């Protein structure tokens, strides 16, 4: 059974392990470094992290969020320049699902909890253009492409879950 909830500081180590195992320098697609201290700081600062757990509380996935202006890394700054979103939009991501839990609806469960946490607010995120699996998964959630930008020689696609006004 999959359970979703907001992370607490006691979840920081497991979240760090999951994200670190999936960074670019380890063959994954996640940008940045995710030591436990970074996760603890985000939680302590009120930045929501939604987690999905399975049997015995094993971490299956994590979806980080942040308010615009919170410790924005250069790729996030570039995204917000390409698409600032609505005034109350928040930054979605990174999101990571444990490799052995992929295809089980973890992303959908994380996103559903996120929408319940931030009802009516726009989520904005970026995905590298060369990550078709993540792009396809997020488009299936109902997100849409709103911009693209180049960062460090890589093309990033900006997605939003705000309905198309047109």
C-alpha cells in the first residue's frame, strides 16, 4: 500500500539517500547535491516535501517544492526567467521515485498529495529535454510545456500545471 504525507526532519536521511543515488554524477538525471543537511534545512524552513512510503515505511519517492526566492539554484533562476509563473506559483521539484517502485503510480500519488497541499496554486518545473521518460510522465499528469531555455549547453523544458488560458 502506498501512503503519502509531508516529510519531517526524521525523513531527511532517507530522502537524501534517494536523491543522491539518482544525481547526474551517478547516472541519474537529477541536478544538484542533496546531502541530509540540505534536506533538513528545507524542511526546517517550511519548504514542503511530499513523500510516498510503502510497506514498513520504506521510502518509495519524494517530491520537493519551494517557494520562489528560496535558495534558488542557477537552473531554477534560469527557469523563472523563462517562465515566472503566476504570483503565487511555487517551484516543483526535484522529484524522484525509487527505481524499484517506478510504474506503480508513485508520481501520481505524490502529485495528488501536492495538489491537496497547495490547492489552486500553479506548480512550475523544469525537465531536461533529453529526459523523455520524465517529460512524458509529467504531461500525463496534465502539465503543459510553457517555455524552454538553455542552461549549461543543455535544453530544459519548463512545465506548468496551470490550465492553458487560451
